[in-house]
C-alpha cells in the first residue's frame, strides 16, 4: 500500500513543522493555516477517516484526545480557547484520507462554520 501523505510526514519523507510526537501520534502545523494556530493531530496508524474507525482504534483515538490539552497549553491557546474539527468525506470537506484532528485557535472563531 502506498503511504499516505501524513505517513510520509511521520516518516520524515516530507518536511513539516512537528510540534508533538509520541509512539501513537504526531502533531504538526497545517501548511495552509486558517487561524494563527492551526495544527493537525494525526494517528501514526493510517485510519482513513473517523467514519472508518473500528473498535480496535479506540485506544489511539482516546489517547489523541487526551493529548489535545497539553498541545493547546504549549501553543498558548488553552485559556483563550480553541476548536477541534474532524472533516469526514466529501460533504465534510475531507481532502487527505488519513484521519486527522484540526486544532484551531489564536483568534475568535465563528459559528456555525461554512
Ligand atoms: P482536511 O481537508 O482533509 O480536513 O485537512 C487536510 C489538511 O491538510 C488541510 O488543512 C491542508 O492544508 C493540510 N495539508 C495538506 N497537505 C499538507 C502538507 O503537505 N503538509 C502539511 N503540514 N499540511 C498539509
């Protein structure tokens, strides 16, 4: 199987500004940021999208959720607030078929999203 874009970033085949990494996931700056802080938190295991997650993925997905507060604190947006987004499929706006959590902050975000 061809590696996904985000597997290539995890394997350092494509450069990225990585801000956090452990054995299960990594977090790096989005190449086209929509906010002053725009990070992508990605499981190293290439789950295609949240709609394809299986019971066996519960541990890594739960682990990622627990990493968000530490990453937000390091980025200085824990107190001001931030948003987490997972785009799924065509109507969700997914463009990279390797599940990822967007972490956006550093400005007032609008609701509802477009
Ligand atoms: P999606 O649209 O699938 O929810 O999010 C994919 C995100 O990946 C987009 O926000 C896009 O800017 C980002 N992205 C696409 N290619 C690259 C890349 O090569 N490096 C980085 N750091 N981000 C990328």
